[in-house]
């Protein structure tokens, strides 16, 4: 590996001359972005599809006590100079805001939901497996009224099945 020193380049201000630091040349192993800025850390800068509709959470210090707790906006990208923050265009003001707490409102994909029937079925399955495979009370729960009620329920279910 040989060191490559870059030629000085001028900024938009003609009085400033900036020098780029020397870069170790690695022809095919590392990309140009990694050479200049380092390896991109996805944990530090989470990515999401640009233009996604989001709700920005407004902290209590940013709003009155009875104001809405969020504002609509569209994701414009990650906030690269902030740890785990997003840059969002606020719909109400048209300005850009950096926020760490947002909720994505996906429009092209349906989020899976659990129906009431699915919740009831899961509860019945859990109760039936508990009745079929009862466990002994632990010493910690002795004397607990909730445990006594459950024990009476299990016993009554056993009587119904007999």
C-alpha cells in the first residue's frame, strides 16, 4: 500500500485553502466513500425509505400540556450528524426538523393485525393447556388470592369434564 497525498483544493471562499488528509490507497477492497468518511455504521444511522409518511413525537418541552403529541411529516433522510436521528419535513410548517422519535405510517404495506377472534382463540388455547398441564404452586404464591381463584377455576373445570 502506498500513501497518496491529494493536491490542495479551493473552497467557494477564495481566501480559504483546504488540504485533504493523506489516504492509504486500497484499489479494490474499499470503496471511495469508506476511504473518505469511514465505514458506514447502520446502528448509528438507521435508514428508512425516503418520502415515507411519519408522525414526529413532540417532547413536552416543545408543546403545551394539552397540545397534540405529534406532527405529520415526510422522511427526508437520516440526520448524519446526530446519533440515531431522522430528518423530517414537517407538513404543517414546511420546514425540516431533526427528531429521534418518529412513527412510520406505511401506506404501501399492510401491518399485520390480530383480530378479536384470534385473541380469544389464543386465550382459550392458553387456558386449556394450563388446565391439561397444571403446575404446583410455588412457595412465593402461597396465600395469594389470585392463585386461589385460579386453583378454584381449574378444579371447577375438572369437575365439568368429569
